C-alpha cells in the first residue's frame, strides 16, 4: 500500500476543514496562533505533498529545493506576492489562490477605517472612557464622506467594491486611478490629479515592482491639505516614513491602514516593524490586517484552499490555479 500524502497547514484551521483534508492525507497543522519560522516550515515541508499557506508564509526556491515531493501550494489568500510563482512552476508545483472571497469584507473595512479616521472615533472613544465626558461639547469636529471628493487607487476587485460602497454616501466626486481599469460613474484620472483633489484617498493597489511607494514623498507633498489616506492594498505601496513626516507637518490630516511595510516579506529591505514614531501619531487608525477577518469568510477561504488541495490529490487540476506546471 502506498503511503498517504502529507498535507502541511501552516496555521490552525477550522475543524471541519481539518476533517476534509484528513480524509485525503496525513495532516500536519500548526496548532497556532503564532506562525512557524521559515526554517520550521521548510523542515516540515520536506516530506509534504501539499501545503496550505497563509499571509505569514514565504514560498521561494529554498523551500522548493527542500520539498521534492511538493505538488501544490494552496494559498489561503488572494494577494500572493510572498510566493514565487515562477519558481513553483519551474519546480512542477501548482499554486492556487482564493480569488474573490476577501473582496467584500476588505472593502467594508476600508469604509470603516475612513469613517473612524474622519470622525475621530479613536479619540472620541478614549475621551468617553476617560471619565471626563459628562455630555455634549463642541469638539472633535471631523470630516464626512458626504459631499467629499474620494479617490480610489487601484480599481481591481477590492477597489471596485470600495467604489460601490462610496456611491451610497453622496460623495461629490469619485475618482479612480488605474492604468487599465475603468468603472462607470468614476472619473479616471492620473495619480497626481487624485492626490491633489481628494479629501479621502483609498489605496487598494497590489504590490508589484512598479507600485512600491506609489504614494511617496512627491505625492504627499502635492496632497490636498488635510487629506485622509486609507491603505488596504499592500503596506509597501505607501511609504510609511514619508507618511509620518506628512502627518507631522500637517500636510495630510490622517492615515489609516490595515496593511504595513513590515509584512511584505519578499522585500529584503523591508522594515522589521512599524515605526514607533508612526504608531505614536494621534491622527492615525490601525488594524492588524483584519480585512478578511469575518468568521464566515475565513471559513469559506479555508474551504476554498482545501478544494484546491483535494482536487490535486484526486488527480484533477486545482480550480483556482494561477500557474500550470510542466
């Protein structure tokens, strides 16, 4: 009898997804919640047929060389910039993603961050809890979406979903920045125009060699005074050091983010953590990459990644493959 396939899962997943995978192979799962270091993932992958990977993982030539039996990397995510797809293809390894389940909750969070930033929700919460509050006072006036100019950088699935939600807030104008995509009801403009006109600038662009620091010192110097920037794309699309300086000078009015430069593991010169100076800025709102952290959505994402692994183990092509190994 041939040995059962070994399925490596680098984060804890729901029990029902565990049971599905265990019916097709021997499951080796991180009990969580902390990610394994890369050396541990490589060690465990050495005998694996399939790997379910997450945001904290990196699949590169070093891992592939150490994992000669690996046939599929099923990413439980949409953005796969930490995964070397070309190297996987060359090594005969399928790569699959979850293409659209993350879209709606991420767009919802983007709007939530914008409202929290513009309406000083963080400061209002702290004031209310301080014991000083004893009724209405004339303070904490902020900025609303109604009547504002909103710009969305990146009109892919997440950017399009943000636009859909903005359309219900009565924005005066919605601008879009994308070299290839257009949307009905959205004014397509260059980045410089959007930066100079927007009250709210939503960043929903993926990280590519051309998009790193797409919003950097030059753009921030040209930003409309008091502009609020919300980043739910990738951390390194925005220059966090430049944002810190723009906040200090008052050129922009606030920054909210669910993604950070320190998460972009494929960039060897990335910062190791969010700077303490940026974290100390009052006019910021940060969340720990929870764009898809909705219970039902996370379960569906895990099932989708499991579907791809099971298909491969049953001799079929993974339904959400983004490559085709030789």
